[in-house]
């Protein structure tokens, strides 16, 4: 019961982050806010399904609701790579290029789809009173997109820290990296995801301020 409630809290947190991005985007139309909004919305859905599994129970309904969770992790998460490069470029980091990152995004998505989604075979599992569907087999294709994404984001975050002295993005990404490497239970991983996306959203909001962009341009000019 407690685990289901905590997953619901995490879903609400991710939804709040997505809503914050959406509201800010309505105010200034900054496209830098779109990817964080989409990723946070997907993670809100992910946690909501995990929270609801206890009451829905194993069966066709929960299985059909679970499939989009894996599609989102494979297809949407890698979008943070070109986004991170765009953030670095706006922050005034020299040499922030997205061409190779776009190639990496395409590559990890193809590997993920081939290894995890074709076909997507799910089986029910229980943990701490929760019921969820997981893939019937672990594959490199399923692990590659989030791992490569976090590495690219971390590199961009450190570059922004060095260029602008902005530490929050680096700290939250390091937390995600350390927790992922430890491979704890899903609940702890999803808590780290909320910290990570909180840093992503905070960074997007920080750069969405006109004074930040003008400051980066001034720094680049010197």
C-alpha cells in the first residue's frame, strides 16, 4: 500500500513539473521548455500506472496501460540529448553541436526498438504490494537509451557549470547517475528520476529568463 502511495506522489510531482513547463511556455513560447514537459508528462504516466496496478490487478487492462511506459522510455527519453546540447549552446558553451547527438538519438532509439519493443513481451510481477508489468527479458536495447541519455546530459551539465557557474543541473544529474549505477528497487530509481527531471526543468526555467540568454550572448562575444 505504501509503495503505491509513493508512486502516486511521484506521479503528482512529475505532473507538476510538466505543468510548470507548460505554463511558462504559454507565457514566453520558449521551445526549450517543450522536451522537459513531454518527458515529465511521460514519467507522470509511468508512475501513475505503477501506483494504480495494486487496484487494477494483473490482466489485459494493466498490460495495455503498461506498454506505453516502455515506449516512452525508449523513444522519448533520448530527446533529452539534443535538448541538453541546445541548453549548453544557449548558455554560451562553445562547441555545443547537435549533429552527432542527433545521430546518437537515432541510433539508441533504433537499438531500443529492435531489442525491447519488437516484440514487446510483458509479464506481471509484484513488489512491496504493487503489481506491474515488466519486460519478459532484459536486453541491452532497453538499457541503452537511458544510460546514454544520462551520460550526454551530464557532460552538457558540467559544461554549463564551468561556463556559467550553474551547479544545480550537474548535481541532480550526478544523483541520477549514481542511483542508476547502484540499480536499487524501482521506487528509489523513480525518486531519483524526479530529482533529475526537477533539475532539468529548473535549468530550462533558468535559461528561459531573457536576462540569462543575453548574458550568455555577452559572454560568448567576449
